[in-house]
């Protein structure tokens, strides 16, 4: 609650703190006291002669009054204190302006040297003698300044001023200045300028005003386009053509050649004020350096004494010039030496201003060339001429190549080439003959294909179930045939029925079964114990070695008849006392003939002595069933 004269004063000199102590407060002179039922929001209460006006109450008071059936009114606004308002109005509020978050040092370090370059034109054609004048507008990203550079054309008649506008900030609206701004000052501060040009305002195709000059942006460089694309997401428009197409200059007439010097050198005087040497084909010089084509010529005879004269024509492939030299002939009365220096030979009847020169296409055996009204006939050529034609056949007609080839063949220069071609042709024929042998070989049809053909031609079309079972059976047979079931005897030792001078005793196989005595704590364990397989391999290897030492590297065996074999000779020990050959029996597996087939070139050779047999017995041989040949 508040009094009509507000008690919420701090420096007014009035009494502060508790104004009324706790107790019963009289309501009137009749002896009545204030009760809580007499209190209400918005009601005036007189206490000790002071009238208080209630404006609001707390939440507990509202709930309690509501529980007792009294509804409190809405809160009222406390009236302002005039003295407090005057004090508040007299106090000055200190306001500060937050500077912009633009760090000049950061911008300098990041954008120093990065400039947006635009090509612009200043259109003054609406004025008298107006034109389109080109300029370069440079926008510096480090400090947002703009400079305008003038593009000076040659022979434009204008003074070459480098800059139209120095580096400065350019306002968008140049005439938008306050009325109070003095017109004496030309430069404006940030307080007088509303807005400056920014990168977003500079786009190709837009018109900007540079201090009152209307300029159209027509193009920009690659860095500017990339900056707008990456930083501002703005796609610059393509360049706007504004220059008129230049007219083609009229053709310059070429004056006739006066005969002094070469035509190419004289034409340079008509092209430049200061004559320059004619340009040469550097690529042709590098590819054909020190390459020359040589021909032998004779004079088309007019005088009998010129029949013996010979001339050498040297054509330079790098320059295209011709050099003619005459060899010295002793006791002829004719001086030899240089006949014509390196120069271009012009064909007779060609245009003097566009002459046609002699080339290697015009040089062949029997060709006539005219050198300064002198006729020459080519009668011979160097072998390098033919080699050059072979390497570059597209540069010469076929008639010229055939002419030079026939001449080289008649002169005997192509002997090695003919020999190489004959050898190459012979090798090709041999290769063709070898290839033909393989083509004539007829390969037998596999059994699998035959069975499949029979299967398709039988009841496969009529009985699908039979075809499925038959196909599965053939597939199983084919897979079983791939399994290697034949047992090849170890070390290639086969049994033999031949009777040899040395007895062949079949011994027992070594026992490879481990016994109890071989294993135990008392048994001796060497560093390496042979496995049963190793023991058996060593046994057969020893038998094979003895067989080879006896039949290959021993003395010839004298074979006798069976009767003589049983009777021991007088000077030798009985057969029983000789050292027997221990050969273990090997069982021949079933279908052993399929392991390897024996083929012989001739039946007569089968009856000769075989070095690998145990004995050389000159009697009928018993062949196995694998050999399908007749007996000797």
C-alpha cells in the first residue's frame, strides 16, 4: 500500500521505515476497529489521520480472501512521483557507439594485392564529337577503394593520362549531400555520404556513376569471376562486345621484281619500312639438316666439245636450293668448278611475282631442266635418292619412283636389296608350309562328343527322363576317367622274362613295421630317423644303381643258349656263387597298357640291340600286350 504522497522517497527528508506499529487500529470514533474483511484492492483506508490507497496484494492474501468468499479486485498501477520523474529527467544517459567489427589489419593481411578488375566504357555519344572511351576500373578489396585507369590507344590524339580517378572511396549517389555542407570542400567524409560502392554493386552489364560519369561495365578478368562465384555466389555475365569489327585492309600490290637479289628478299622492302631478312622454315631445317640429293647431268649438246662435260646437281632438302658443280676433266681444256651457287631454280614460264621452283619431283633419269636458259639432262643419281624415295613415298609420283628404281637396278646398286627380298620370300614360304602341315592334321572326334551326338539322336527328344539319366551317367563316367588310377612302378623297374648270364634273385621286401624293441626309453634315437617310405625308396634306388652299373657300364655280356646257361664255365664261378641282382617283384596293375604307348619308326630297328635291356639275347623277344607290332 502507498500513501497519496508516496512514501517511496529516499532523499525527500520525510520519515522512512515503519509508520504504524502492530496492533488494533480504530476505524471510527464509535469504538470500531479495522477488520481483515474491510480490506479490498482499490479501497481507501484512513489510519491515524492518514489515508492510504490499496493497489494490490500478494498471492496468499488473494487465496485466503477467496476461501472466505471475498474476491480481490484487479491490481492498479502506482501513480508516478513527480519528484522522482524530475530527478530522472535531469540525469544524463551516457550512450556509446559500438565500432564496426571490421579489422583493417585483418583485411590488409587477407586481401592485400587482390584487386577486382573491370573493363568499362564511358559513353559520350549523346554529346557533340562523342565516342566510347575505354577505362579499367580497379576495386581494391583491402580497403574498399576504387581507381579508374584510362586505356590509351595509339594515334588517338589524346594526352596519355594514366589515371582518371585516384584510389578513393566512391559514393553511389554523388549529389546526395546535406544542405548544410559547405560547397567549398570537395572531399566528403563518412558523415555526409549515405552509401559507398561495394563489390555486389559491380556486375557486368550494369551502369555505374563515377563522380557523375556514366560508365558501363563490359567485362572482367578471370580472378574477378572466380571471386564473385566463390565469395558472393554471383555468376558474372559474359563479356559485352562494344568495339566495331575492324575493316579488312585493301590488298597491297606487289611491284615487279627488278632482278637484283632474290624475290623473297625484295618483297621484304615492300612490307616493312626497315627491311628484314625473310623468315625461314626452322622445322624443315632441323628435320633435313645436312641432307642432300645428288644427280649427274649433262648439257643438251649444241656443240660437240660439250659432250664430255658432266655436272653434279645437289638439291638441299633443308633450304630447297640447288647447287651445280662441274668436276674437272684433265686435258680437256675446260675449267671445272662452281657453275651455280645455292639458289632457287625457277621453272620457265612461271609467274615472276609467284614463281614455281624445281623440286625433287621434277628430277628423274632423262628429265630436262633449264637453268638460266641452259638445258641439262639428268643421266644418273645417287643411291641416297632412292633411299629417300623409299622412306617418303607420299612425296613422289609412282612414275618417278619406278624410274629411279629401274635405273638403280640396271646399275647394280640393288643387289643386296634383291638378296634380302629373296630371303624374306623364302622364309615366308617356309612358314606357310609349316602352317599348312598343322591345317592338314585331322583330329579324332572325342568320345564325349560322339556319345552326346548319339544321345541327341536317340530317345532324348522323346523321353526327357531318359535323357537326364543318360547325361548324368556320361558325366559321371567322364569324371571317373579323369581320376588317375594307374599305379606306375617305382623307379621304372619292370619285371622281365629274359634269361640272363647273371642270376636274378627275387628277394623279400625290407620290413618296415615298427617293433616294440625299437621304441622305448632304452632305444637309441639318432639325429634323423628314416620314415618307412624313405627306407623303401632307398632300397629300390640301390637296386636300380646295381642294375645300371651291371648292364650299362660293365663289360659286354655273352649270352648263350638255355642249355649252356645251366652248365657253369670252367674259368668262372658258378652262377649260384655270383652276386645276384636283387629286384623286388612289382605287380602290373590292371589296364597298364593305357599308361604309355610305345611307337617305333621302323620294324627293322626293333630287331636291333637295345642298350637299356638287361641282357642282349639274340633270340625271339617277348613283347607285352601294349605293343601292337609283329614279332621280329
